[in-house]
């Protein structure tokens, strides 16, 4: 039996808990994917792979290529970093990983030397995918069918949080304030552009035009006048046929808060609150500002300079948003703080950027949970979760 086959050999996991204490939990780190956030996912995975304790966990890196193929990846975190002029990609040369038709096997790795080996009974999958085809409930559904425990939100919460249109409806139904918006459904722009333009104009300019199901600020444009709307819509439609247009919350502060489930099963807890400040180099916190700026023009204040009452309100709203979409494990919740002190929810992200320099880990580090401990807690939470309906 090859070392590869031994590492993937099936191990039964009791229905009521994680593996026996004398066996290291086997963690499959899944990353990459078909979305426009492929490189961000690779960067996140590199950071997690770097801190996972190999004395505590058996680690299996699994990459999903840009065309959707699953491969066994090299355990080389350093090559997955985002750098100026370089966006990392999954290496296509690894052994293929597929979903078996045999429900008892689940995920199977096809090693040319040793043949098929089951991945269906790994202890936990850490799905570090961002955007559609990974963060939106699709991967979560596959893992549910395979009976594999995983980190983070389930199918419903992942799908709701990814679709900003439906997430806003859920938040409004739970009396959580959101900014005015309109949705240009697939085909609507081509069928009746004047009606779409009228709906956008009713919000008042400026507006933000964005793909409804996306992240990392990819495909987003701030539009200040009607003449620029068409180009912004076309840009957003490159990433999603459904386009969300939001009224800009002018002169507001961008505030974020992290939420984590507790190992003791108690109420989710919120981190310290942080703030993002961009100078005039960036019109808003876009992809370049998030991942390529090295904080030359962006200041991430952790914790934010806020009155205690405002910070407490943000933390309470973050937990309410987490509960509203039935999130599990973790989430980052983003807000706008108006000059009059009112707080508006922007969005919830069920698999936020997760490098040590990302806001979610920074907020938890400032709260008292450093990056390696945060990764460990998420794995331990996943090991506790039941399989099947819950």
C-alpha cells in the first residue's frame, strides 16, 4: 500500500462524535474553485495549511481547478500567496478526485499508482472556497450527501448569504436595517432597459452596481450618473446574470464584526468591531484595496474607535444576522455606520477572507483568539456537528 493510499484509507466516524482520541482527525482542506475568487481561495488555503498542526491533524490538500476538476494538491502553502503581478491557481497535475456513484464511498481519489481510494470518511472537510460553486451551498450539499462533516455554514445559510438579494429580504424580515436596493433579474436589462433605469433612478445617484452572487468586490462599480449605468451593469453581468443595485450610503464608516459558534453549544459570540478606512486612492474598498495595496492607502483599525454603545449594537446585530440566515461555525458581518449614528447591515459572508491579514482573523486576534487557535476551533466545531438533518 502506497503512502498516498494509507493517508486516504477509510476510517469510520461514530455518528455521535469525532474520531477516537488515539487517532489524529483527518482534515481535507478544499480550495480553488470555478468562481472569480479562485485566487483568493488559494491564498486563504495557503494560510490555513501553514498553521495546521501536523502533529494533531492528518492534512489532505484538495484543489478545484478553474474548470471544476478536483485534484490532490501539493502541501506547499508558500506558492498559494497572492502577490503583485501573481494570482495563484490550483495545480492541475495532481491525482483526480471525484464523487463516486457508490454512496458508501463518497469522495474518491484516483491515484494512477494505487487506484481508487475513498475520501468519503475523512473526519472533516475545511471548505475554503469563496463565491459561487463553493461558498453558495453547492459544495455543502455534496458533502451532506457524502455524509462528511465540514467547517462552516450549511446548505441553506450558504445559499442565502451568497445571494445578496435574498439575504436582504431575510434581514428585513428580521427587522435588521438594510440600504434601499433594486434587483435586475436575468434578462431584465435586455427586455426592458427603460424600466430598469427607472428603478435605479428611484434610488438616487450615486449607486453601487454589483453581481448579486459574488464577493471580494469583484465586478462592483460605483456609479455617479445615469450615463455610466450601462457599463456598470455589463461589468457586473460578466460575473452573475442577476445584478444588485444599491443606494450608496454616503459619508458612512465601514464597520465589520466577526461571529463564531461556541464549543460548549452556547449562543454565538461576536468579536471586537473593526473599521476599514480608504484614502482618496480608492473610491471604495475594492479587490485591489483588499488584496494588493499592502495597507499603503487602506487603514484597518482593529478595534474601531467607537462608542461602547455603538460597538455593542453592531455586535448584537452581527449575531442577529448570523441567526437570521441560520449560519454555523463562522461569519463576517459588514455594516455602514451613518453620521447620525444609525447602523445599516451591508452583507454577511459565511466564508470570509481567512489569511492572517484578513479582517476576520484580525478581529478575533484582537478579541483574544489568535490565528492558529481560530483555525483549530473551527475544526473542533466541525467535528462536533452531527451528520444528516439537524
